[in-house]
C-alpha cells in the first residue's frame, strides 16, 4: 500500500477523497450485546458457514452489556449478516500496522505516533495478519495524520483489500 497514491491514474489523492478498499483503513464492527453467557458464540457462529473470516476480535465488558469489536475479511457482506440478525452495530475505522522486525515493535509504533503528538484510543492484535505477518489494529485520535506519519516513517499499513485478497487468512 502506498500512501496517498491512486495507482490507476498515477496521481496523488488525499485520503479524505479516497475512501474505499485501498484507503489505509480497515473497518471494525462494534456489536452491542447484553452481557449473557453464549452471546459471543451466537455472534461468531453467524460466520461459521460463510467464507468470511474473523481477523480480529476484542471484547469490552461491563456488568450489563458488552461491546464486541471485530474485523472481518468481507465487511460489506458482514454488515448484511449483522443487519439480517438485527444486531445493533456501529462501524469504526482502524489503522492496521504490520509489526516491524525489531526487538520492540510496539515501542516503535508508539514512538512514531507520540512523535506526531497523536494519541492511541485503543489497540489490539490481529489473529493473523495479511501474508502471515503480525499486525496491530489501532484506533487513533487523527486517522489521516497517523496514517501519513506511519507511512512516512516506513511502516506498512494494511487495507481492507489486503484482508480480502490474502489466502493466508483463509
């Protein structure tokens, strides 16, 4: 993925106008559920008979409700599945950063964002990243600035197209 490039036209495009499969972002679904035994299984089983894979999952838990944050390989079809099940969802944009081959890859990512004075709202790992590489999903204060900063510093950002087309995720 090359930051800000429209490879078909050969020119630069601002991220704000390039939203789509090659935008340096991955959609996360936030599923809101009553905090009851079996609800997580009920959600993940909806993808059991499809070719849609759960790439990442984290749970924010409270006494009454839970928010299941999920990244899936086909977000358009996944949204349809959630809507057919009448599950309350929202979507968020995440940056998915390949962990660099360093002794402390998380430190490198955090230092890069701190240097740009950008805060991380939350982060969690992908179960398996594109091309079998380890990756970190990040929700940040300023998505576009964070994307530009990480790309400028040599980090690899994955897109939805990377998740959809990667046979290592299947």
